[in-house]
C-alpha cells in the first residue's frame, strides 16, 4: 500500500485546483514579474526625485599645461576642487517632478494589479475550457468502447453469415470517425494545457474540481486598468507644469573650494612669484529663459495632447466596463438556463440510448438508429459538462468586471 501511494505521489503533487494555479501564476508568471519590476523601477525614480531636494557635492581634479606660459603664470598647473551646489529656487520643477513620479508609481501599481486580474481571468477560462475538453474526450471514449463492442459483435454475426458487410462497414466507419474525433480533442487538450502551463509556470497532469461562490455582486469599482490611465493622465499634467517652471527664474548657489599646485613657478628679479595655493569661491546664479522660439510651448502642447488621448481612453474603458457589467448578469442567466436545458437533454438521450440499445441487440432497429442515439447521448453528455463549466466562467467574468480578485471568490 505504501509503495502504491509512493508511485502516485508525483501525480498527486502535479494535481491542482484553480486556486493553487492562480497562486502559482502570481509567483511564477514572467509577465507578472515584469510588471512588478516596473513598479520597483518607478519607485526608484520617485526616490531619486525626493533626493533631488538635497544639495549636491562634486569633486574634481585637474591638470593644465600651457605650451607658451607667460612670465607671471606657470606653464603647468594642477589641483583638486570640491563644489557644493544648492538650488534656492527652481520655479517648482522639483515639486512637480516629485508629483509626476508619485503618479507614475501609482499607475505602475494599478497596471500590475490589472495584469494580475486579467491573467487570473485568462487562466480561469483556460481551466474550465480544458475541463470541458476532458469531459468531451471522456464521452467520446465511452462511446468508442460501446461502438467497438457492437463492431466485434456484428463481426461475429458476419462471420456466422447472420449479418451483411454493410452492417459491419457502418460500425467500422463510426468507430474510425470517433477515433479521429478523440485524437482531435487530445490535440486541443494538449495545446490548451501547454498554454495554461506557460501561464502558471509549472507542469499540470490533473485538474481538481473548483467552483466559484454564486453571488451577484452589487458593488463595483473602477477597473485597475482605468485607474492606471487616470494616474498616467495626472502624471502628464505634472510634467506639463514642470515645463512651465523653465519660464520662471532659477536661482542656484554654489560654493567651490580649490587647491592648486604648480610646476616651474615663474620668477621675477630672482624672486618666485607667489601663486594661489587655495581659493574658496561663492557664486549665486540667476537663470531666466528669455527666448526659445516656442520650444517649451510646443513640448507642453504635445504633453497636453497625450493627456487628451488618455482621457478618451478612460471614457471608452469606462463605457466598456459598464456594458460588460450589464452583460455579465445576462451571461449568468443564460448559462443557468443552458444547464437546465442540457440536463434535460442528457436525461432524454440517456433514456433513449438504453431503449434503442436493447432494441438494437434484439434486432428490432438497425445500426443507423443505434449510432444516431449513441451520437446524441455523447453530444448531450459533453454539452452538459460544458454548461457547468460555462457557468463558472460566467461568474468569473462577472467578478472580474466588478474589479474583484477571482482568487477570493473561489470556494
């Protein structure tokens, strides 16, 4: 018994429900990691903007050599200097830059959350569509076994001269078509499973049952993608204010301390001419943009147009969310009606197949009637399972457009 459990352990470890797949995607998905890195990058830019308020200290060393030195200045001068700079007034540039970077951080965070929720929805759709394909394959396999059994039975009758070759050929054709349909389903399953594995970042061998809470949410929030657009629009507004700051006076205070050294100091009358050994220089600079032939004005206009473009996107996305919210309820209602309808169809098809199978075995009906009943039952079973999965997808879409985290609504 222990050996049997040990052999099954790898399969059990690779068997996941939807919630565990979403958690794995949150940890492993490269696109989500990329958007999280983008958030960190924007946070570093904000830190830089905040540190820009502090004074700067620069150090440098220099070496100068003149080919034709004057009698009063040495040909070779070297030294080192340190300069302390502080912007007394910059027209509000630093303040607006900080606000811009703060909004960009918010936009990056909203974008990351939007990417996460969108990824969760894609994984949810793939999960339930994959389960529907598995159900279709199971129904096909069941039908294939039934057709194969009848084919073997009819082959025995044919060998005993109790059936015609036409009876055998029809069953053989039905069996071959079913095998092809099964192989086609297997390829669809493989393709969808590989896509799902790419999104969650781990191999999958088995999907456990997962269901959503069945709540018709009343409260909705703006989608994170819309909030990201709003933050980007605010960031552009602050960027345009930064451009305006260039038209205001910029006052900078600098204090430079320099140490000098000389080679071949000049002399006069046999006496060395003294040179500066050190110097401390304080300088205040006032800079004012007087004329730039409309460069800054055009830059600001370009930024305004970008903000207008984002505004139009916000309007469209808001309308789209409102539309999807209305459709989500109708989608759930339609899915529930489909379950009721497909359940009745499966019940009828199952009853009909039992009756017709008995009549077929008794020779009352031919194989055409039997194969039609078997095909109807196979299709009805697959559609019923699909209707159950479609309801789960409908609720997932409903929660998504209410800007909810799908993981929190899984039972």
